[in-house]
């Protein structure tokens, strides 16, 4: 039961972070866009590391739920 809870948490968090990290060029007229929010390469690299950690935890909890 606890494994499935963490599985859901990591899956939703991964989807949220991937959507947050994906570049969106359709809102050119908006004054605050995503490139201004994440303008430092270190923040972009940090988000990519968090996404990689979430994906690995998702796979680990998937394997644990099958056992």
C-alpha cells in the first residue's frame, strides 16, 4: 500500500516537472515567460537532475509493486 502511494507521488511529480521544464514558445506576448523564470543554467540542470531522480524512483517503485 505504501509502495503504491510513493509510486503515484513520483509519477505525478515527474509529469509536473517535465511539463514545467518543457519550453513553450506559443506565449510570446506574455511578459513573464518560462525562459525568464529559469534563466540560470544551474537551475535548469538541477531540474533535470530532479526529473532523473524521480524517473529512477518511479521505476524502482514499479519493480517493488510487482514483487
